[in-house]
C-alpha cells in the first residue's frame, strides 16, 4: 500500500510540473530530469526568479541554478537538495518543482510571498501574440536617462503596456502602464533621437525609439489603444 501511495503521489506531482518544464526548457524532457545535465539558462537573460517571479538584487535575492532543469531561481525557491544520477548521485540544489517531481513529496506553499496579479505575464509568451513589441527606452523626468527594456502591448490585453527588462526569459513584467485615456504626443526630432510621449493630466511618460519608423508604429498603436478602438487582427510584432 505504501508503494502504491508513493507511485500515485509521484504521478500527481508529475502532472503538476510537466507543462511548465516542457515549455520552459524544451532541450530537457521531464523523464531526463536528474539523469542528464540540463542546459543552464544564462544569468544575464534573467532579471527575476523563474519560479516565484521576484526580482533579483545583489544583496537579499541572489541567482542560483537548479541543477535538474537549469532554471535561474532565488535561494528560497531552491532550498531543497536531491541526489542526481548524472552527478554520481551526489546531493545538488534543485528548484521546488523539480524536487516535487524527483522525490514525490508535496511541498506546502507559503501564499504570503506568492504575488499573483496583472504583472504575471511571461515576456516571451505575450510577445508572440502582441499588437506590438520591441525595445524602447523609458526616460526619467529629466529626459537624460532611464530604463531600457522590452515593451509589449498584448493582443488579448490591448489597454495595457507591459515593460520587461529581458525579452525572452522574464516571467513577470517589472511594471505596466494602463493606456486608456492617455494622449500620444510626437516630440521634435533632435540629435537623431526619436522621442514621443504618453500624457494624462500631470502624468507624462517619455519614450525613445531606435528608429523613426518604430516610433510612428508605437504612436499609432498606442493612440488606438488609448481610445479603446484596437482590433486584435491588427498585429504589428517587432523582433528587435
């Protein structure tokens, strides 16, 4: 009976994690977890934990790699260790999902630090079905610097602009801007800078595009979204 219970628990655990593992790391099949060394996701492609989606920082939340699936995760999401066959059955740090699959143990989740909400949209996922996506720079109030990132207006959520630091691996947006009701302003081109703004009351966002063509595409799509007249079939994906 104990053997049956363990097998059933292992099967249920497999069902919980198989989708995420196969979508997130197609080079390593679930049945190969622990048997073959994974291809590690590069640190510089990830700005947040690929499990809990909390941003990394230099002091409190450092990057670790799961030795089973290769994901970049924080210490809290990789506090478990299991014996991995490909490493001579030595104990290795693994993420919680791989621990559940490999050991068949159910781990109780601390819901207080699971922040679910509007920002939990993967960059790669929504970029593939977006009205427009590309690199832009969001300037600070002085117009002298700011955040350069990956900006996306999803096909199925065209009233919101999502901002990511990394275009492929980020599984949670750093911030979002609701577009409805904003005015789109064209700014004079100076020093080969392609600038435009979103403005509403006292709130103003200034963007810098790489080319004039890209700037005009963003202005056109943002203006339609702000007016609430976007149609899903009008997709303008950008791969740069």
